[in-house]
């Protein structure tokens, strides 16, 4: 299944861990946004791992969107090209 994941994480160390976890599963598309292709088991593992790296008391949150096949055909990119391997993760 294809997922789009957006995250807001306040602490630098936690944000780095979220970024590195997502990087293992998919492609960085935009600051704090990844797209990944995973199976059901990987999704459960991913969600479990991500939960370890956020602190809801600090306002941290991660939003996961499942992208259906027809949705993939309707993705548009406007503006600058997607980021290269560099990131703003500290």
C-alpha cells in the first residue's frame, strides 16, 4: 500500500529519529513529508516504531494517509523540484 506521511515533531532528537525511521521505508518528498510503499505488516511495524519517537505532550503528531491507486494518478507537483537527499533535519 502507498502511504503519505506528514509529521510535526518539536524536539530535534525525536525529529531526527522520525526522519531516519521513515527514510528506511520510503522517499522524502518535502520537508516533514514522506511517501512510502509498505505491506500491512510493515505498516504496523512502522507505526509502532514512530510512536516511540514522539511526545504527544509536546504537541508532536504524525498523520498517515493511505493513497489509493486512482489517487496516485492524480498527484500533482507544483513549484520547485522535490528535495534531494539533503534535509532540514538537524
